[in-house]
C-alpha cells in the first residue's frame, strides 16, 4: 500500500505549520494531540476489529508498575488495523513526522518492540515513566518519537485513563490527554519525558482501554541504553515509593537479560499472568 487510504494524511499535512509550532512549544515536553486521524469509516472498522479480551495473542505486562496487555504481531490483527499500522510506517507518514517533530532520518519499527496494540482492563494502571531508550535488537537505534492512537468507540471521563504528562522533576502533571477514540498523541521520547496513567481504571468489566502504539528511532553510533524508568508521584507513600523503585530495578535487570540472552516477552508473559492472578483480591 503506497497511498494513504485510512489515515487522513492530507488533512494532517495541510495543518503542518500550525501543528509543528504547537508541538515544539508544548510543555512539559514536545507533543501534540490530534483528533480524527483516521477517516470516519476506517476508524469504525479499526475499533470493531480490536481483539477481544480473551484473544490468545495478548501477552501480559503485569507487575507493580503496570498492568496491561500487548499484541506485537500485526499479522494476527484484523485487516484494517494492520493496514493502519502500515500507513503509520509508510514513507509519506514518516515525512510528516519528521516535519512535525524536527527530527530527521526517522526509522519505523515493524517489529513493534514494546509497541503494537495495547489494552488495559478495569483496575489496570501504568505508573508514570520514561520509556526505554534503545531498541532491544537493533541496539544502535535510539528511540525518538512515540505515537499513540486511541481506539475505543466510547470512553467516558469517569472511567479514568487520562494520560498524564509530567515535568522532568516529577513535581506535577502539566498536561492530561483523554483517550478519546480516533485521537492521536505524538511526543518526543527522551530520558525524562515522563508519562503514564497511574490510577486504576474504573471502566466496566467488559470494557478495556484500547490503543495502538508505534515507536520511531534514529540510528546512532553509541546511544545510551536506559530501561523504562518508573517514578513515584509526590503524594505517594514511602511503601509505594519503595515498591516502585524495587520493581524499576527488576525491570532494568530484565531489560539487560532480554538484550544479552535473547529472552522474549512471550516467555515471561505467562509467568507474570499467573503471579498477577494470585495477587488479585478475591471477589
């Protein structure tokens, strides 16, 4: 597929001067929120194709700092979702991202290292964090840009799940993004671009917070490797702070093992799911 038929790239490009100015001046770090990214019928099809909770290709990211599920295998997605992802890695969309962000020579990642489809269920959360900084296989690839496309046809404000964007000193959330359907967030990824939705979701049991995440890289001679850096909010207790810090260290050890030993997320997903079931409160 060479021409965009699902992503309304023409509209995005027509607004580039305005969007680029807003992106680069945004606080606490460069970002932009854009609505109606997919054509209306394309979004409806994509949302309906989103895999159900029981789909066998979900793998759990289930530990102290996050409780969500991911699917990094586009070949298992419905045709519309797969085609949307292909448009997001196309040369035309890369050109738009480079002009928007001011970052040249961006490389897309069809392997979906940490990306792909994400869902978070009732009670789930994602603590505030800065993302891992280099690709786990192509270690000279430095992570530079994230895009998140929200895929719920309905998401009510009282369900929570707003993505918080925090300042570098972790003193306050300076922006919040409601995960409304067909809304895209683009932001520059750095060692201190802290973001997350740390409070437990309050959505119905049969509803999940749904999104597609794609990450873009540049090739560097010697990029600095940092694992996902989870951080506590100012109001959090000493016990919770300790738990976040211990889990952050465990994630760093896993990140190192994943790179050196070739351990896959699939290998640990089942273990984490069983542990998570044991610690869930009994109903």
